[in-house]
């Protein structure tokens, strides 16, 4: 029978770690609950999470550092995701909200999050609702988070809403990791290629130029490719500060333009039209929109409020503008289909599924299905993009280095031929 590692709380809220044999993860949870424990984490022996459970159990012991945080406090999305999942698990296991927050605050390894959870627990203990307490930290808990929790409190289904929030955050984090993986690889290769080219042009080529002058005496005897590379090297040395100034100016101008409303609209529009990457950006935006709106409406948040929250968390101004028009249409009692179609952002399949969802009264379920479909498409697109870019980037890097190396070795080959010819005569 498989062995599982676990972290659980006893009836006094004290944390304990250990292992047990169970038929499945669900069976392990049931065994722990039957024994009077509230399991917070369970993982099969040998799984990656099992090691993390042991480490987390150790980190929760020892001297703790007290940290005070303000309204501008921030934490990484992964930290918030773990907190939400653990709180959902505790409440689902029957632990009261206050006890769950107290336990999580005691074991949280990130100082800022630890202080935030402890403050939340204090507020709940003094009579504030959980959603009111979350509003104190808008940089950690966004409108989506707060409104879903509020809807869960009003409907008496906080544990269900927290589980949905945790699933939403896990899917969002997974999608984000895929996009980062697709974007980071070509950027790293391009930076390496640029760094190698600059090093060769500014360090290696000038040294070879001196060697060629000593050996051949005249620049005219050099092959044309070598002359071009040496000329480009001299140009880089001569205008190096101008090149740096241009790069810095372009970067600063780009940031300044992105800070303006019109500039951000243009940049986000271009993102959706980029070759290769534009398709991934569009599918990501559609997935985020449908997942967010579907999760909010399913959790009991009113549709107009859900559309406002979705607009604020869209991540793309073009998509935000489309959602705003959808909001205005729904407010007037019209269908979502018209504004979605007019935006030219959403493909016919999405529009048709939304239309069917509205007609059948199953819009939230249909939105979540669209999100699942497009998350799979993003996964496939990223895999295809990475497979295509890997050989392309390697070829570009090889060409850059190969041309420079060839230009430097052609004169040496000519010298060797001349020496061999002279020796034979």
C-alpha cells in the first residue's frame, strides 16, 4: 500500500508531521480526520511535494521574526496561491476560519505574508468579516479575491469559494509559467548572441586587425568579408557611446509611452498582432477573461460587478476596452455577443459558445469550458513555438559567430597558402 507524508493539526491547533499508509490521497485525508486531525498537506512518498512538506514542517519551528506590513505590502502570486489552497483545505476539513488563519500565520515562512495573515486573524477575532479584512491589503488581495470571498460569506459557502479561488490561482500560475517559458528562451538566446557579437567585435577583432597589419602590411590584401568585419568593428568602437545612448533612449521612450493611455493601447494592440507571439497573447487574454468571469459568476458575484473586476484584471487594454463595452451592453439589457464580435479580439468559436451559454442560462459553465479549451491551446502553441524557436535561435547564433570567425581566419589561410607556395619553390 502506498505511503503518504502529511502535515496536520490536532484539536488544540498544534502542528504535527508524519507518514501513514493509505490506498489514495483521499483515503489518507479521511484517516487523518477520523483520528481527530485537520490535515493541511498530504503527498505520496517520492512525489516532489513530499520533500516540500518535510521542509515546511521544519521551517515552521524555531524563532520567528515579527514583521509589520502596511496597505502597500506585496507578495508573490505563488505565495498567495499556497495560502489560499491551505486555508481552503483547513476550512473544508471543518476548522473555523479564525483557527485556520491562526495556524497558517504560525507556519507561514514568508515574513510579509505571515504578518498579513496574523493581522487578518486579529481583525476577524474583533468582529470584522474576512472580506473587510482583506480590503486592507489591496496589493495582495485584488478586487477579484475580495469580491469572491464576500460572495462566499453572503452565501454561506466560503470553503467552496476558497477552493474555486485556489483552483483559479493555480491555473493562472500554470498559464503564466507557460508564457514566461515561451518568451524567456528567445530573449536569453538573443542576449547571448548580442553579447558574443559585441565581445568579438570590440575585443577579438581589433587584436586580429593588429596581427594582420604586422603579417600582411596592407589592409588591401585582406578578403572583402574580413574588411567588412574590421570596418564594422571600428564603427562600433567609434560610435559605442552613441549606440548606448540610442538603446537607453529607446528603452526610456518605450517606458514613457507605455505609461500613457494611448501608448499602452497601441502597445497592447501590437502584442496581439505580433507574428508567432501574437497568437499566444490572444489565446492567453481569452483564457484569462473567460476563466475570471466564469469563476466570479459561478461564485455568486453579480454579472455587472464581475465584468468590472474582469476588466481591471484583463492585463491587456484592448481586451479591457472590449469588456467595458460588454458591461455597457449588459447594463442596457442587451446580449454580450454584439460587443464581443465588434471588438475583433474574440474568435467566432468563443462568440458562439457565449451566445449558447446566454440562451441556455449556462453562461458561467460555458465560460469555464472556453477557458479550459484555450488553456490547452496555449499549451500546444507554446510547445510548438518553443520547438520552432530552438533550432532557429541556434542557427542565428551560429551564423553570427560563424561569419565573424570565418572573416578572421580567411587571411590566416591565405598566409599559410603563400608560405607553403614559397617553401615549395
